[in-house]
């Protein structure tokens, strides 16, 4: 068994390392993290405005007074992501990041229709619809930002710049250095938009949304795709690779888009369209003690297992585990390369996720509203915040019990192995 694991690890780890170090996935991850504090602020406002014990009148009043807290953050998430992509991509090429971010964002706007359709079908020109800067514009924003960033950086690297004398203030010199690359990059996107709107009488937002975003979002919101993603998170962690970071680099654009669509529906008082969203993944997988849902494992180690070594590791891991930080138990038990516990490590999150999906699909537990809950919020509280219902917290406690039942026989086996070895 160990030789098989070693052989598998030798094949998997180079590929996973290469994926984790990929320039574009790293940039995308950092760009989403740039928007994290802002989306947290927007989420807090949404939670406050929609506390379940408030009357509809109170909720309406709070939304009218404080609704811009969400409109200016979560609803325009594509703004921060496109700027972040341009910024971090430029930095990765050792190019001035602030100008790269601004050019990428402006390129995205050049492809964005300044046209709003009213409820009666009337089109108003010169108005930028909020949904173009949020969920609906997420994928075209990412594509435009990456393309604009690449063009801008390549032109800059070729030295097509206006160089100012040494005595010129640095801010002025950097602005002139960015002038030619910025003009050429923005011109490309202006002509692309002119061709699409002039010849095909449409806009790239709608084309990308229908051809790329909707199919990908539909796939990402499915239970099979979610289980595959979770399997790879667990599988990579088993070999000591941070599976959460690697897999989320690929899946976060989809899960965040699903989150924003749920939030829009929740604010409008409509049925939530998705169960699988970023808050679902954070709250009902990571929110149970970190990757692999290990809070139950820590509790069993700390208070049930007999051997002092395991009890000590469990108790040392308890405080971080409550806040969903589980590296102490992953490397202390250890879970990494421990063939004895490979089965529960991989299987428990998959079983719990299926349960959560089914009870939400059946309407027994409300799905996450689209509010972004920090992954460090402890169990029960994070479930309540994510679903705006105490039932979400109760479901997490049921999940905790189920994970413990799955893990217990394997932990007892470890306990006995250690006993026989002493």
C-alpha cells in the first residue's frame, strides 16, 4: 500500500505543484482576495438589513438607507476582480501594477454596453446596468482583464514608452511611460467592441454570458462537479499539497458568480436559484473545521482516544480547529500520507456534501442566501449567517456528528495500532 502511495505521489505532486504555481491561476486567486474585504463589508450590510426577526417594513427601510453598502461592494465585484487581475498580472511581469490594473478595468468597460433595459422593455442609453458589473459581467471581465494585462505588459516590455528626464517626479515619469502601452491596449478593445456592435449588432457581454458563462455556471452548480472538486481537494491534501488553494483557483470564478446570482435573487425576494455557491463551499465544507471537515476528528482525538500522543495533538488543535484552521491536525496526526485514514479523509466530505445538497434541494434547509461568510466563523454561527436561518447552524451540527461517525472506527484503529506498537 505504501509503495503504491509513493508511486502515485511521484506522479501527482509535480502536476499539482505546476498547477499551483501557474501564473494565471495565482493572479486570479489574488484578484479575488483583493475583493474579499469589500465583499465581507457588503455581506455584513445584507445580514443586518435582513435579520429574520425584522418586519418587512423594517427591512425595506434599512435597505433604502443602507442598501448602497451592498451595491457599492458585492454588486460590483467584477470591478475589483478586473482591476486586481490587471494589477497582479502586471506585477508578475515586473511592470507597474497600478497602471496595469487601471488599463484592464478600462478595457472591460470598453466592452460593456452602456444601455439599460427597463421593466417595460424600453432601452435607456448612456446608463450602466449594475448587473454588468456583478455576476453577469464576471467572466467577460476576467477574460478582458487577462487579455488587456497581457497586451499592456508585452508592449511595455518591448520598451515602447516615453522616457522622461531624470529630474521629472516619479509619478509623472510613470504616467508618461504607461501612455503608449495604455493607448495601444485600449485601442484594441475599442475596435473589438466596434466590430462586435457594428457588424453583429450585439455586445461581447451577452455573447460570453450565453456561450461560456451560463454553461460553466450550470456545470459548476451541479452536485457531480462539486464532488469531483472536493475529491481533488482531499486527494491533494493527502500528499501535503494545499488542495483548497489549487482547486479554488479554478472553481472560485464559478462559485463566486453563483453566490452573486443568489444574492440578487435574495434581495429581490425571489427563489434562490442555486444550492452550490461559494458560501455553501465555505460554510458546509471548510466551515466544519477546515479542509476535510476535521473538527469532529479533533474532538474525538482530544476526548475519546486513549493514547496521550493523540490526545495532546487533539487538544492543541482544538482552538485553531474551532476557527477552521486545521494544519495542526493535518500534519500532527498526521493525515498527510497516512494510508490508514485515507478512506474517511476522502469519503466524509463527499457524503456530508451529498446530504447537505439533498436536504436543501428538498426545501428542508434553506440554501445559502449569497451572503459571504468568513471561513473562520465557528460552526453553527456560520451556518446561521449563510442561510439566514437557525436551521443552517443545526445542519452543521448534524454534519459534525456524521463526520465523527465516519471517522471513529478508523481513529480507533489508529489508537490500537499505537497501543500494539508500544
